[in-house]
């Protein structure tokens, strides 16, 4: 059937379009945050539950009447195919203190279907993965899509790093934006708060504390690691933090910022690790991941990072992952 004039307009290639695949809590919140940030003039929501996508898009469009002009609508994979960035938020949901890795199999099936829909429709932009467990799902999306590794990016530990800065800011009475430091490795129980990378005004934690008692780093690390579980326990899901992380990644790409952000990407020998996705500081720009940065780690931190990688490697090996050669369109 010949597409209507409106459909033809919708599917015109638009470099300033972002597609959200999954209109649940994270996808809808990310779409709303993108609209408020005024990053792009076109935001399309795609979901297997068409009624949900249409309702969320309509709700966001109502809010947009009081913000900067943007077009927000519920579409399909053909609409998403011409987006410069597609964000996959669909996946298995955890409950309470349930480990993110426990929903890996369910998420892998969902993410594979989303990737199939995108690639079959002709998508060739940058793929951002937010589905949990995000490091494994980034690997699933990479293998399933056949896209270059630089163009498949997981939200990784960007949110955890934000939590680390927020927690340290409260302990040190310093604005979070004035604190540099990273959480690396898995976005999950084996994540590594790399306190050796923390700087405040160019000073290390010990220097900044000036001989006074330093904050309890073990307690801070635990608080940061468990923050997501506490939120899920209280409200049933997380949305605002990860949605903001999604927007920050999209912003760095669209503005070709060359910003250094801790995101999940394919390792090719960094710290002796390769063939898996986890978070390290990455230079992000218009082409996606342009460089992976490897900070000097303390021996204990490097050991913890290796342990985190091994946990992810074991979990990924247990998944029935199909490659791009197994897509239905092949």
C-alpha cells in the first residue's frame, strides 16, 4: 500500500531525530527529558504496546506546548530507522533487591527483537542501550546489529558515577559538579568505585581533607552500589537518573562534544581485557566512542575491575545470543 503524504513526511531522513525503543518508565521519562532539553526537534516513541506509546507521546506533546517547539509522536521502526540516535530502553524489569543479572535472559530476547526491528528497517545511526543488565545488553545489541563497536554504547556506569559524586558532595560539602571521579566496570554489584581518580580542585581526597578524617569510602561505595535497589524497593522502578544519563550521552553525541563519560563499550585490550562490554571513561562525539581512556588504577582497583569483567564474561557466555547473521532479514 502506498504511504500517505503524512507517513512519507514522517519517514524522511532527519538527522535531528531521536527514537526511544520502549515507552515504559525509562523510555517515557527520557523522551520527556529530551524534550525539555530541546536537543532535537523530533522525538519518536516505539513500543510493542502501541496504545502505551501513543498515550505517553500525547502526554509529552501536551507538556511541549509550554516548552520549546518539538514534534513528539508514537511511531514504528521505519520512523526510528532514520533517527540519528536510537535508544533501547525495553527489557526485563527487576523487583526490589533482585540482581540486574537475573533478568539477562529475558532482556536479551527483548533487546534482540528491538535490534532486529531497527536494522531490518535500515537503521545505521548510533545505538544507545539502557536496558538492564546494560553491559550484557550492550554486547547483545553489538553482536545482533552488526554495527561498528564505536556506534553501540551502553549507559553503563554514568549513573553510578553521578551517584558517587552526589554522595561525596554531601560528605565533603562540595558541589557534585566540582568533583571528578569514576565508577567503572559493571553497572551492577561488581562495579568499582575508583577513589584514586577522585579530584576536587585538582586535589586528591586525602589532600582535600587536609589531614582531617576522610569519609568512609567503603560505606560510600556500598551506598552508591545499592542506590538503585533502594529506589526500586521504594517506588518499584528507577527512571529519572537513568533518563538523565541517556540525555547526557545523546547531548555529547549530537553536539560532537568530545566529552569524557564512563559508558559501556567493547574492550579491545584495555587492562588486558577484550571481547566484552563494560564501562571505562570514553571520549564521546558525533561518531560515538572515539577513544577509550585508561586511568592509572591502584592494584586493588585493577584487580576489582578484572573481577567485574570476569563476572560479566561468565554471565554473557550463559546467554543464548544470536549474531547479526541470525537475524530474520538475513
